[in-house]
C-alpha cells in the first residue's frame, strides 16, 4: 500500500502538512452543564461536562482542589467491527491521560472537595479520537463556565510511507510508522499531553512536533469560533 | 472572553473575578463578557454553577434531618448544614423533624464559607423562613443578576405587572407565589429573561411580554408577607 505518493500526496488527497476538516458546535446538550459536538474528518465525538459538584465517593475528594474525572468511551457502533461495550485497557488509559491534561489547565483550587465530570463519547471513529475527544471536551468545559488558564487543543502528527505527516488518517494510523498525539494549553504554550506510538528519529520527532503544534493552533481558532457562535446572539446580535 | 484570552497588559488594572494574572498580564479564566469597574477588570460569566459566598440569600431545600441539624441543598457543589440554633424557633434536641422535613424549601442566608468550602446556612434573621405555598423554579445562577436587574428594577417590574410574591435566591432558585395564572406569567417571564439574558433592550421586551401576558399593572395588594411567616 502506498500511503503517500512520489508527489507527496496522501491517500485521501491531502498534502503532508494538511489537516482533515474539523467542525465544532458548542452547547448541544441541554441537560449537561456544558457540551460540544465535534466532527474531525470521519470522527464524530460528543463531549459533556457536569459540575463542579460534590465528589462521590467521599474518599475521592481532595480537600484542596477539585478532581477531574474523565470518561472516554467508544460506542459499540463506532468502528467497523462491533466494539465490545464498556471500559477496556485502551479507553481507561485515554480517560486517565485526558483527565491529567485537564487537571493542568482547570483552576481546580477554586472548588475544593468537588469533582468535574467530563464525558467523551466517540460515536464514529477514524483515527485520532483522543485528540478529537480532548478538543471537544475543552470546548464543553469552557461552555460549562469552568475557570481555566486556557483552552486545550490537540492534534496528532506522525510518520507514514517514510514521510512526516500531520493528522493521520485511518490507513496512515494503522499501516504507518509512528503516531504522535500532542495537546497544548494555548495561553502558556505548555504541552499537556504527548504520547508516541512507533519510532521516530530525533529529526523526525522535531518536525512531527512542529506539525502537531501548528495543527493545535488551527484547531484552537475553530474552538474559539464555536464558543463565539454559541453566544453570538447573546452579544446583542439580532438587534445590535 | 474565552479562557486564556489576554485582557490587559498595561498594569493599570486589578484582576477581578473570572480572571487570573501572570506578572502584569491579566487573562480571562472563564467564558463571559468583559467588565471594568473601579479599576478592576472582571469577566461576567455566561454559565457556571453557584459558588456560595457569606451573606448571600439563597433558597435551600432540606435533604436530611438530623437530631440537631438539617442538611440542605443550596444548588452549590457543596451540601450546607443548618444547626437547630440557627433558626427562629426554640428546638429541643431530636425535635428538628417537627419544624422542617426533607423537600421543604427554606429562605436562608449563607452564614459562612471556610477555605475548604465548608458552608453553613442560617435562618436566624428577619424574613428568613420556611417557604409555604407557591412554586420554586431553577434558573442558571449566572443569570440571577439579570432577573433582579439594577437595584431590583427587573424584579420590581415583574411584581408590578403580576402582583406576585417573588423571591430570587443568589443560587438560581426563585420562589413565586400569587394567583395561579399570574404565577405562570411570572415563570414564563423569568424563562424569557433567562433565554435572552445577554441581549440588549431586555427591559423593554420583558415589559411588552408582561403587558401581553399579565395585562395592565396591578394595584399592589396588602403585603402578604405576614401570612407567609410561620
């Protein structure tokens, strides 16, 4: 399989440093305190935030700060073969790394003894769901009015067919050489999540990281636009 | 403002609620609208939960009865106990259930909030009481200020048209009592305010809505406050 041809064009017609289309909508669920729906290429993700509310069970409370409880879940119908429902090793790991990423940006000290629930539901998966989930959850958190130092946005880069590429598609993820999901806090530029699957040389890693951060910045603009749109009518729109 | 947006780097302002600072730079920490007041920059949130502050008047709902205290839900992330000595009644140990039972709504005041956000409420002040009759509705705590209006102008407007008793708790719970059709008109008006809280010209629209729903302003009837106090 040729993941990227001699002209540097990828299987889906993208250039090496080109992202898939991303669409974000904030405030889609009425029962949740904050929510967002995101489409990233073939990924469809719904994120809902509840809280801060009293942490239950009591032993999970922290007297000095709120705990962030993230639950990443893939729907049974989100992949080609039916996925056995329920938490597995992979989704537990992703839930953990996403919780830890958010604990870095949420001003948890403002809500001691409370918990903030972040639910990420993958409705349809096509490579890069942890980045898509994180991006959607960041918008949902902002929509829920939770104080944060900045918005998190995420994007993956990697290597496929011998080329460093941005935002891996499904075939590139499955048959490529490496995958590097990165999430950054926009205000400080801090990296809050970085994982790597596969091998990259130092030079390739540097380039992949640069691509990923550039991707994060692109995603950040879309997150901002989604939040602005949610409250556009509230800013005196309609009658100016 | 979106979390992380830089609000100011001149160093001439103080960082207010909804913001944080690094050196001279002030950044927004919440989604909301920027507001400047007496040299302090703050962000007025568009959403979020109720964060209890001492002195706030809130509507609590009793969830548990203990021998000498009650647990109340004040719509905050934290449960709020009320000791039997913090009531206008003289209560013997173990007789708490004769005064307040679970699901009773009370008008109470936040007595104190400590650094661990341990909250206590009190009813030991004039006008604080058990709410009997009427209805309690919930709105987003971020919209409470709009329902009250500047110096209570919005709630006064609603009361003028509907002649209802209304009490707006800082925690987003509102108690309404009066004639049944007027209670419904009041609730619909509050829902309108909640939906359009950040649009301009709100007062005019609310007044037009009230005229349509409730008719002409009513002559205030005698205060019903006395009848309501237990």
